[in-house]
C-alpha cells in the first residue's frame, strides 16, 4: 500500500444555536483558518472546503483559501467543489491565480456542475442563463470549466490597446496574475461514470464524494472503485503525460472516548442509502464510526479508498476546532498506519 494523502473536507455549516460552535459566518470563516492550521500541525495533508450558495455555509472560497495560504506553509488547500454554473471563468482564473501565489502553489481546486441548490436555478440570479435545451445548467457549467482550463494555460488571447495606461509585453495578453502549474491542480467532482471519462479527457484530476449516481445497484464503494478505473482508462486513452490524482471522501469517526460515543456511537450501524436526487437515483456511502481497531478492518474492505491516492475526511465543523483536530489526529495516529496509509 502506498502512502495516501489525507485531508479534511468541511462544509462550513453555521447556525445561531447554543449547541453550535459556529454561530455566525464570521465564526465559520475564522475557525476554518484555525482548523487548517491545526490540521497541518497534526500532520494532515489537505484542508478542503465545500462551496454552497444561499445557505448558512461557506460560499465564496477565494478569500478563505488565500487567508489559509498565508497562515500555513505545507498543507494543500482546496475546494470540493465549486459549482461552475455560478462562475465567470475569467474572473475565477484571476482569483485562483492570486490565492495560489499567496499559498506558494498549494491550491487544489475541485470544480463541478454542482449539487442540488437551496433556491430554484440560483445561477440565474448571478446572471447566467443556460440554453433552453440545458435547463439544469449542467452543460453551461461544463462549458465554464472548459474556458477556465483554457485560460489557465497562460497563453495570450486578448488584443492589447494601442494606447495602454502602462506598457504591455509584446503579443496578445493573458490574465494576470498567472500561477504556473495551477492547470494541473484542477479536479472535477464527478457524480457518474460518464463525467469521470469527460474529466479524464480534459486532463483534470478526479474527486468522487460520498454520493454518486446509482448506475449498477452494487455497494457504493464498488461503484466508486469502478468509476475510478473508468477514469484511469480514459486518462490513458487521452495520452496525458502526467499521473492524475484521485480523491474520495468519507465520514470516518474513531470512537476513543465517551464524547465520541455520545456524538457518533449510533452511527456504527450505518449502511449505504439509496434515494432520489433531482432527476436520478443516487447512492450515498455509509458513515464509519467505531473503535480504531474495528475501523481498520472495515476500511480495509473499502475498494474505492484502496483505489484512490487521496482521502478527504468530512468533518463535523460545528463541533469546533479542538474536537475536529482531535478527530483528525486519532485517524492519523490510530487508523492510517495500520492500513499502510502512513
């Protein structure tokens, strides 16, 4: 077993409740920075954040990513995922370039078509109108992604003014700031096999979360492992020179004390769930919650984790920085070495 990159994925929930450690947007933003620093301190490899609009969760990612980049030195900083239906890909390229330079080229951007929304067609309020043949905006999101990838090549495309305010370099102009290598650190959050093939063809890394389209009726981890194999096959067929990366997300809760048991003891009987999500049948992966020795046995049978090089651990951010740092530390110390991940 080769070493896995292990990071956390936070949805950045906040609610004005006495039971929540994040009671405001300011709380969750500042605690996200603190958690990234704490995760780096216990040896985690990545700090990733979900992006949701119109919700009491993290939304605009680049100020947060830049702040974390300035406060840390080694940990990867990423998203999982940015809904490209909402994005101006040129402006996004500038924001991403700036954040990546601040972080010293540690940015890992997960992008996608997006997930079910809090409002109806929220991207329309952002000024984006899909074609009549594309009511969900899925094709529009993929088109925005393709534009972003093209811009991140760093090639000039804009005609310079003959009377610029400042002197221009020769030729067509590109967007600035440009961050070398960011193009290879774009990931596509794929919910089915066909978009995994599409992402591989464009040279994006693959993010596969805790849910996907139920395409075969098999257990979640088996379907996800097959999706990863399809991605790798499509990558080879495309003839890309570099080796791609693949991440999977999991909810893994080591139970080592009474507090852990109080929060997650009942999750020990969790199983895959199947349900309707928008216009397709989806399968949701189970939560792993048990003593570390039991987790080791359970996780050793997860075929998708074995096939991925990166594992993102979903964290209950509303329980606060200290609790989540302890959770990560317990996984890294008591679970990962026994599985050969460390």
